[in-house]
C-alpha cells in the first residue's frame, strides 16, 4: 500500500533560496537536539556517579564480610575492641 512505504530521503527544512534566514522548523530541531544532547550528557554523568558508588559500596561490603568471617572464627573468650574515633 502507498501509506506503508517509507521515504528514503531524510526530511529537512531548508532556508529560502535567498539564504536570508533558516526555517523555524530547522531552528526548533536544533534547539530540541541541543536539549537532548544536554540530557544525554547529564544522564551519562549520573550513570558514572552511580557506577562509582556501586564500586565503593561493593568494596565496603567485601571488607565487612571479611571482617565478619575473621571475627566468627575467634573463640568466645577472645577479647576484642571496637574502634572509636580517628586514629
């Protein structure tokens, strides 16, 4: 059918032949594209930050698990102290 065919040419808005000014559609597309680019960059930054946080939390979890394993292997009579403050 005729309505199911797709055009092989991209749809673009052209400036008038005099070259005076870009079409309003073209300006809207440029604005929308720049806004989309800004959103993409913002999202990429957020993903990188989330990846860094995941990595840090994974290290903390691993450290806590190793500490728990070591403490569980000690006999009940073993004296242990919990650190407080900075060293």
